[in-house]
């Protein structure tokens, strides 16, 4: 992951903390999100349990929320409530949420989202290739994020397996 400074927000959390990555459809300033996300996480409770979530903004458009107790004591209702709150705050701020099924790839012009039904055509026309960096918004733990599983070459993802895409051969090999 190109930027590691944002992970300092999670410094006190263990690697097995549960992680959610929610992408906005365009970049947003962390300062604009801060009051809303802080308020949401500050009132994150369900059935008397108070959750201790932390957050940061990755790539200027991916809200990363981590919480340590939900890894061992999952509560679907608490998670649904938090995600509903994220949808509501995005609406209040006039931000769209990227469809969770879309694929985010790092291209020379920046991050670009692709609908899954368009992947085969983008592979065929060369827009995407085995070495194209792809962001994985389905990571489940903070340790996955810390250990570099957030961004991987397309060939090393489910897309590479599905379309039988090989990793590019390096020039020195």
C-alpha cells in the first residue's frame, strides 16, 4: 500500500480486529468526513455493547473502519447498523458509495472502478492486465490491511484465477 501513515489510526488495535472498507465514488477530504464518522462511531452500540471502532481514509476515497471485539463476538445487527450509518452520512455529505461489487484498479490516471461485467472486455483491450494493481475491499481483518493484502497485482486476485491471467514476466527474468 503506497501510504502507511493513515494506518496510525489503528495503532492500538490488534491484527485480528474486524475491518470494513467502504469506497466512495470520488475522492473526499478526511476533514469533511471526520465529524460525521466520529459521531457515528461514538454512538455505535447494540444491546448494551459499546463498540470501539477506529477509522481512517485510504486513497482519499476508501473509508476503513476497524473494531476489535466484533472479530470474536460478531453481531450482524451491530454491523448492519454501522453500515447503515455510513450510507446515511454519505447521503448527508452528497457522496455516492461505490458498488461493493465493482473492482477498483490503479491505472496511470489514478483509481478507476470497473463493473464486473466489463472486466473481460477491459482485459481484452489491454486496459487491465496481470500486473495492474487491484484494491481488495473485501479484506476481513486489520492484519490483512497491515500485511499488504489491500493492493495486489490483478493476476494474484480472483480475477486472475477466473480469467486465467498470468503475472507479467519481468524484464530481468
